[in-house]
């Protein structure tokens, strides 16, 4: 075949160069993405919270703050908004205390196998509601559960529910008693409160609407 008639698609030189370019560009892109992701998923600090610096995953001391779940029109879903300081189980927790509490909560959630029935950040089983935003469930927010459990605060109501879930059945399915102690319940509630503060790009989808629908259907099934 004469050189003049050879198509570029059959040129080995062309394909070698293309391969080198594609590999090079993809490598640079992947390195950039890796660093970008590391920045997005690294946990914020106590100072970030104090200075109002937004982090996808706030520091453990976020348990000392009020967390709202607000519709973000631009992003098209709800996002957690960290508000004013509020007591958590009657006190403010230091950075060390909060970190230790969350660690205890995480270990308890694993030891008691919450994922056997629930999903956490989407991982787990589909028997019971997703717990990612459980702290922001309107039932705890509007005082319904506080009234039912006879507790004064949202965190105490949730801890009471976790210790004696079969006494407070609110959906058609009942959560069984898992012999959760007071200390474990406090740690689990902290774990759930922290998890609810994570910006999960609106996961689980339409959480508030679904929670309200469930609430409307309470005892109806
Ligand atoms: C055997 C299955 C099962 C296990 C294990 C289980 N749960 Fe549940 N859980 C349920 C069911 C069913 C419900 C819904 C019952 C209700 O609301 O009355 C529920 C409800 C809840 C709620 C209320 C949800 C909301 O949105 O308000 C919380 C919080 C909760 N569970 C936390 C936990 C934690 C934390 C663990 C692990 C320590 C756990 N559960 C383990 C079955 C389970």
C-alpha cells in the first residue's frame, strides 16, 4: 500500500499517540479527582463548626448543635443546616468526649447489628426504615415521641425508644428489645445525630415527605 493512500485509522503511529494521550489525561484526571474526593470526605474540625465552615462530614462536636433539614432549591433536595448550640443530654461535649461517644455509638451499632434490619448511609437491610436521617424524623422533631415516651428532650426520647422499642411501636413493624443499656443508648443517639448532619446529596430521597407520610399513617396499618 502506498503511503499516500493509507488512512489515518490504520496508522500505528496514530493509535500509539492516542493511547499515550488518553492514558496521560486520565492519569492527571484521576489524581485530581482523588485529591478532590479526599477533601470532600475528610471530617471537619471543631473550629470549622465554630466558624460556620461547611463540611460534608462535620466534626463529632456537631452533637452540640441544632441540626435542621432544609430544602435547597438550587440542589433540588434537602440539606442539613447546622444552627445554634443546644445541649445534648443536658450538656456540651468536649471534642474528646464527643469523639469517644461517637466511637462507642458506632461500635454499639455494629455489636447490636442495626444493619440487620435498617440501612445506614444506604448499607444494610430493608426491613426497617433507613437510619441516615432518623435524628431529623419529624416524629422526634415535633415532640410526638417526647410526649409518648414522657421525656423532655428529643435525645432522651430517642434513647428511651432504643432501650424499650417494643413499648413504643409506631409503625406496623415493631423493633425488638436489643438489651441496649443507658450508656449505649446515649452513644447510639449521638451516632445517629452525627450521621444526620452528613451532607448525603439528599439521600435518602424525599426523606421528609416519606417520614410525614408514614407519620400520617401511624397506627393506620
Ligand atoms: C430486628 C430488626 C431491628 C434491629 C436489629 C434494629 N431495629 Fe430499629 N427498628 C426496627 C423496626 C421494625 C422499626 C420501626 C418500628 C417503629 O417505628 O415502631 C425500627 C425503628 C427504629 C428507629 C426509629 C426510626 C425513625 O425514623 O424514627 C430508630 C431510631 C431505630 N430503629 C434505631 C435502631 C438502632 C440504633 C439499632 C441498633 C442498635 C436498631 N434500630 C436495630 C427494627 C430493628
